[in-house]
C-alpha cells in the first residue's frame, strides 16, 4: 500500500494515478493532472526505462517525457516490480 502522503502533490492534486496493489507484477503510475493534460496535448512522447535508480522493492522505472511547445517535460513515472528488457 502506498502511504497517502505519497499519493498527493503539494497543491493536493492526485499524483498516484494507478497502483495494481501488492502482487507478483506490481505497477505504480505517478502523474499529476497538469502533467496528464500536457500529455494529451504533446507533439511527441519519449519513453525511457532504467533498472539502476529504483527503490528496493521495484526493478524498473519507466519515465515518459513529452515534447510540448518545443520543450521536453517529464509527464509520467511508472515503477514495475518485475524485470523485462
């Protein structure tokens, strides 16, 4: 279970968008409402996955930055508990 303090941003916006709950293939997705709005309007998205900077109980971190008004913004963060390359 993700603590409530980690599911909200400073402005009380929902930051935790999805949590598959504890199981073998856990997936947690973080993004603010503002980031999701930009994602819908973005000109292109990029996807990057890494195995080196995740909390102990996870093995992968995926980030989805998007190009919006000629700038790249981090938009979605996903933590995965299983390793697939």
